[in-house]
C-alpha cells in the first residue's frame, strides 16, 4: 500500500492545492509514482476524466503535475454549489442529486465507503498519495462528522502538514490557533507547519518561526515565497478576476455570479499584448474586441442577473456592432431563443424563459447530466472565425440541458458563436487562430501577438512550482514524515 502525506490549511485559499501539486511533482521527479487525493471538494471548476466522470479541477491539475491521467478516484465527492444553501452532489464522478447543506451534513458519512474504496484502490497502484484537506480542520462545529480533514487523516492514518497564509496577515495566530483547537489525537497528527505566500526578508521572520515551533510543538517545515505561477486555480478565490489592464487585443469575460470552469479562458492570458478581463458592469464591455459568456452552474438565475444589470443589453449591442460574442456551455444556452426546465432540474418545474436570441437554438433541461470527453475537427464555419474550419479540437462537456441533436462543435457564424465544449481554446492552433482573426479585424499585425507552446509552458510551470517548493521546504523532514520517522 502507498505511503501518504496530507496538506491541511488554516483556511480556504491558504495554498493547499498548489503545495499538493508541488509535492506530486517533486515525488515524480524523485522516481516515485504519486497520485493526489481529496475526499470532498466544493468547486464549480471541474474536469471530466477519460471515463466521463466529473471531478474537481484541482485534482486534475495535481494529477498532471504528477505526470498521470486525472482519475475520478482522486476526488470521490464533488459538491457544485447551485444556491447559497445547496449543491449538486457528485459521487464517484456521477450526479446523485441536489442537496441542501443541512441534508448533506446529516448524510455525508454515508459516503465514507465510496471515499475509502477510491482511496484504497489508488493506494494499491501508487507509491505515494498526496492528500489535500478542505478549508480548515479547526471548524469545531463540523468536526464530529468530518470526512475531509482530520476525520479523513484518521481513516487513512495520514501525517499532516499544516499550511498558513502569511499574505493575509496573522499567520502565527492562524497556525497556533488551529493547533490549539484540535483534540489531542488530532494535534499528534500534525507533524510540521508551513508558512505560505511569504514576501520579504526571511531573517525578519526567523524569531517568529522559533516561537511558533515552541508553541505548536512541531517544527516549521519551511517558508514558501509568494509565487507568480501560472497554474489553474481551484475556485473563484483566484486573483484572475481582479485584472483590468487593456492591451492591444482586449477580451472581456462576463463574470457571472455562479461562473464555472473559468480556466476555459486561461490560454488567452498567455499571449503577450492580449488582456483578459472579467467584468460585471455593462460599461466595462465598451471597447472589448471580443465578449465571452462563460459556463455557469445556474444558467437561468445568471441570465436573470445579466438582465437586471443591463449586461444582456450591452452584449447584444456589442454583437450588433460586429464585436465577436462567444458563449460556452451555460453562456451558450443563454444566447439561444429559449431555455425550458420542464422537470425542475435547475429551477421551478415547468419554467421557460426567453433567451438572448443571438443564436437559433432552444435548450431543454433534463435530469440526466451529460458528461463526456470529446474531440474532433471543426466543420464549416462562416464569419470572423471561419479559419477554424478543419482544425482539431478536444475538450469535455458537462451540462444538464440539450440544445438539439447533431449540433456541430461550434454553432453560429458571422460574429456570434457558441459551444458546449469546455477547453475548446486549449489547442494552440485554435486560440492562435482566434487571436489572429481579432487582430485582422482591428487592423493589427498578428505577429505583434507572441504565441506559445501550451504543453511545454504548462510543464515548465509545474517544474518551477516544484523547484520553488523543494528549495523552500526541508525535504529531508518531509521524507522522514512520509516514512513515519517523525
């Protein structure tokens, strides 16, 4: 059976996902077969594995860092929020239904067999399992039935690294306060602390590290600097949403309240002289060279939100001026003529609303979710993106609604397009063709926009992440923890 090590954090966004990804890469570089694991993930940013199962994007990224294929066993439970009080519950990659938070809290221990089956199956195939916790292990109101932090550590007998985020301030209180709130047996599982996202002179930090060691009773495994690593974030806490600078080519993404799979647009961030802005006000669409309506977990509610804020009208005005408008998944559904929910899959049963009427599709929601990887070659297209015709694409679909039979990969033409395929821009030839078309429309030489090798770029980012974390942590201590010598 595999050895294991668990990364827990003092709060959400303390950096657990990236530390886990870094350790997956480091163990791979050191000749070990490593796999990530997170028993329960709450995120709208998901991925479809090769078997059609849906899993958290963070574990897919960690698998890629480890040099292996993403597998739904790495994230046996995925919660996709549908409202402030409820989520779609996905177990083993498949939807089991929607539950309010109180109902899931009462029932979550029912999923322990699914968690353990997935974990034990991976443990038989790999040398090391790198486990990621969720939120904080010191949520004392939730600890009794915990299945993702110390509860899981107990089930799989995992030693714990506790990470704190110094960038938010109060890291010593974070770490010591967390340890203090743990029970005696939980404290015994914490083998070291890690300070993450540090900026500045470490010498100034040293006295605090020594005091932290005495207070917590365990060593500080390292201080990881704040990293500008271009690796997909887990959820909407990402800093991507804060950018506003406009460059030669400006792409505006509507920042829907329930935006999902925003990593669909990451390829455009990696072109020099291209800006990718997430906007929530109608006036911020002015001057954009392309508008994207992204995926969402709640198509009908987010369409209603767009209407209230004047964003629907602003998108339609942009389209009428010839600005390319591209919808992905839920955004694609919004752009059609109508959206019907006869079975109450997303809203009140029987609800039907008018779409934005930019595309000639009609969407009907069903209770069965479509989850599949897909690939192919673009067929005939007209309009600004006609040169996509004949190019290869690959990606995945995750949606409850259907908008017709036998639809092409991209529907539309002229300057208005839509697709169900997440990751459709990931192919360098596809994203380069789109950027070149936008350049020509604007009278800019496409050579002014530097292109990139997507696969090579991603691998370099994983290597930079691993090198930074390797140099920042006491790896001898990490291996001693892994080998149960501490």
